[in-house]
């Protein structure tokens, strides 16, 4: 699929369908709607007058133009309220249009951006929305070729006089981000008998090769030698080999500390000896969504080449019961020397992340973000619409929250209260992996545990994506299944940090 740019008048654009917004709170026709209405002898006015479409977000109505303009069809799409119109509305409009048209086997479409000033941000959003909407989760369905419908070309129309090079770059960026998210969704969606830790390593190697990144793959015996006893403890129950993978990207001077991205990579979580109830256990193939998101970010970064340094850590393993598996009551020692009593083997994510977080800091990271499908408790607290956001200092949390808001990924901050730390103490070791007081504050206790592996002075955010990494309902640009949550936010965060560095650099000069 390719994106292209035009400054032609709407009615002269040759494509299979023109996509035009209808706003709910706008009674008067103006802009593209007015232009079309004139060319189509009042047809738009009539349709709107009969309230066939009122502009509610994601409504749509396809009309034919019978040779009156260059394009044979117009798709009216509800865009919600123009008042406080935000980028996620536009992403949804782009997604709805793509899905509605593709279903009708329409392969070429065009969007219009009316802005006279800088429409590059909006162009990027459209490219993201279209690309995300094209993802299909049914990789393993055996279907006939002719069923496959593809979108071939998306034209973005802008006013004459805008900076075209900038918009082309923005479209490319949107497509790179969208494709990276989709690729992470593909990995998450793959069954655990395909997406084993070894397969994930192969994928990580490909990303490293394509993006010219450094990669280091630590196997289980090496992990034990280096003191990653927490990771190795969880890994030993499964027969599939497990790996701790690190990726490095240097876009700035080597002396600049890298940002550390850490993703939980449980390719299957059965709970281990503390076996899960069988209800929905098959979903635990998505317990590597954090690692897949980090890989997705590196895939995008390898193409976007920002002036920033990054390290990525992926603890990749299964959590299975066996004669060799870790048992409730066992004690392991993490890379920073802290000892952990494993009172419940199903709270394994935090245990493997402990070593990964410490390793990221050993590699020099002073700012960390971890992504993990860590707790069922975060779903109880926030439902499936919001990622749980934790961390310190507040300025780093705020910066993440800002990036999330700009990309339409919803996150909600929860506290990491030092008063609750007492609950994480063990009678025999430094820490208990689930802590006391049962299910109370489960998502918070997960975060408190992780915080024990972040040194003072290091900035850290923890994203509990257990609820948001997978969706059971369709939305305009996300089908059922894996969402790839985190990739968009982190790429945005990296762009923001790069811009910030650029500015402080200028101030120095
Ligand atoms: N992978 C799960 C968390 C999870 C639950 C992710 C539902 C996605 C959907 C995690 O490893 C886990 O099992 N956590 C336990 C922790 C408990 C034993 C303290 C949980 O949430 O029940
Ligand atoms: Mg193993
Ligand atoms: Zn678990």
C-alpha cells in the first residue's frame, strides 16, 4: 500500500472513493462538504437534511457521484464534534473509512486536510489510522486468494502552498509506526507453539539486522553465570530454551545515557506450579505483549533513526509446571543481589523483569520504561480501556502520559505508595513476590515489587498493559485481538525527547 500527496481540488481527484468528514455540531455546510454539494447539485444538503448521517463518530454513508466529479464515490464519515476535535478522532475516521471501503473491495481512497497552516501531524495520524485498520488477526485461517481484499493507494489532499516535503515525511512516519504496531500485533497473536522464546530471538535478530542495531542474546546457562537468578528461576520449568535479549541503538553520542525499554516476554504463562484455572488460559499467549511492543519500537526506530540512545531488554521464557519448575517457597537471587521468595509462581512477570531492569541500568540507562501484562488486578481496577501507569519522578510520568495522550493510547496513573512497601516483605528473604494482604491493591503491589529493582535517582515508569494489550471488541482502527499498545506512545516519547535534546543543544550554542 502506498500513500501519495495531492494539491488538486477535491472534485478533480481521481480515486475510487473520496472520504469526507461530517461533524455532529456543525449545521452549516462549509469546506469540502460545501464544495461537493455544489458539484453534486445539493445532494449532500439533502442527505444531511434527512439525517441519514448526523456526524456521530464512526457513522458512514457511501454515495455514488455518477460522473459529476472525477471520483465515482464519496464516503461521508461521522467525525464527532468539531469543538475540541482531537487526533484520535481523526485516527478513527481514517480507520472507519479504510475498513468500510475495503469491505466493499474499494482499493483506492483519498482523504482531505483543510488546514492552511501545518498539516503534517494530521497527515501522520491518517497514515497511522489507515495502516492500523488493515491488520487482520486470522493468520492461520486457510482461505482462498480471491477473498483477500487489499487497499492499494491512499491519497492525502492538502491545500496548495503547504510544505509538501514535510507532509511526505509525516505520511512515511505514520506508515512506519502503523506497520511496526501491526508487526508487534502479529507476534502477539501468534500461538505459543509458534512464538516460542527461540522464535522471538530470531525476530529480534531480524529487527537488529534491518535497523543496524547491536543485539546480545544471553541463554539460560549464561544468565545463571551472570547472576540473573530471578530470570533463570522462572525459566527452568520449561523445556523450551529461554533467553535474555538486549538491543542497542545509538543515534546520539555514545556518552549520552540511553533510555531503557523493558518488555515482559512470557511467551506462555500457565501460572507454573501455581497453575491457573483453565478458564481463558489460552489467552496467556499474549503475556509477551510487552516484549513485542519493545521490539515494535526498535523496528520503527531502526527506520526513523532519531538522535537518541536506546537499550531494550527482553526476558523471553515460558512459565510452565514440571519436575524442574520453581516451587512456591523457593528463593532466588536477582542480578542486584536482592533475594526473592516465590510464594506464588504465577506472579512470574515481576521476577523476570527484576533482572531485566537491573541489567538495563547496568547498561547505563538513567530513564526506564517497562511494559508488562503484569496483573489481572489492573483489569479489575481500570477495565480494558486504560493502561495502568506508575512511576517516579512525577515529571517522567507526566512526560509519558503526554505522549500517550498525543497518540490516543489511554493510560491512568495509579500510586506507588511507600506506606505499602511493608506488604512486600518476606519472612525468609528480602522480598516476597506477591506480598501479604491477598488481592488488595494487586496492580500496585506489582509496581512496588518492580520499584525495588530501580536505583535511586533513576527515572522509571511501569505500564501494566494486562487489560489493554488485547481487545475483545472491535474499534474503528483496531480489530479484535492484539492491540500493540505502547508502540505508538513510546515512539512519540522518543520523538519528544529528541526534540527536547535538540532544543537544549541550541540553547548551549
Ligand atoms: N500474566 C498474568 C497477568 C494477566 C492476567 C495478564 C490476565 C493478562 C490477563 C500474570 O503473570 C499473573 O498471573 N499475575 C497474577 C499475580 C498474582 C498471583 C499476584 C494475577 O494477576 O492473578
Ligand atoms: Mg526454559
Ligand atoms: Zn503469571
